[in-house]
């Protein structure tokens, strides 16, 4: 019976240690999920804040933690790439869209693609603007004789 008693004590000690290890692991997992959640939400809020009318509401991929709470582990904000009525308006829109894409401290590869796409559209609009200005200058420099 003495052996059984020791066995029981060892089992009790082991269960206590195992429980403490599980508690530590659980607390570490919760802490990790809280950190990820904070970073993901800050990242998406940066997009939304700078995007203004071009940015939609953030959506999140949630993971249930060991404490039963939901934590954001990924997210996205839709950004509408919208050309303006004029090349100048398009350029301004693309500058804001690029700023929204690059607003987080750690832009993702998708964020970089959105910024690059905005740059390409702005470049095309700048070419159109230059062409329009060139055409306007040509019209202004033409001499038209009108006789009555």
C-alpha cells in the first residue's frame, strides 16, 4: 500500500505539473492570439482610415482561442479603384488609393500590388493629361484668319 500511496502522490504531482504546463501553454496561446488580433485590426484600420471613400469596412478571419473568445488572425479591407472624370481627378484618386494600400506599417504583398496598380493607372492618367495639355497648346498656337 505504501507503493500505491507513493504512486498516487507521484500521479498527483505529475497531474499538478501537467495542469500547470497546460495552463502556461494556454496562457501563451491566448497571449499570442491577442497580439495577432491587435496587429491585424490595426493593419486593417490603417487601410480604412487613409482610404476614405475608396475603402470599405474591414472583414476578419476569426479563430476561437482556448478561452472561448474569437481573435482576428487575418483581415481585409476592400479598396475600390475608381478613375476620375478627368486625368487630374484620376491621379488624385490613385494617390489616395496608393496611400491607403501602404498605410499599415507592414504592408502585405497584396497591399503592394494594389499600390503598384494605382501607380500604373496614375501614370496612364498623367500621359493623358500631358497629351491633353499638348493638344490645348497646339490649339492656342494656331492662327486662324477669319474674313467677313
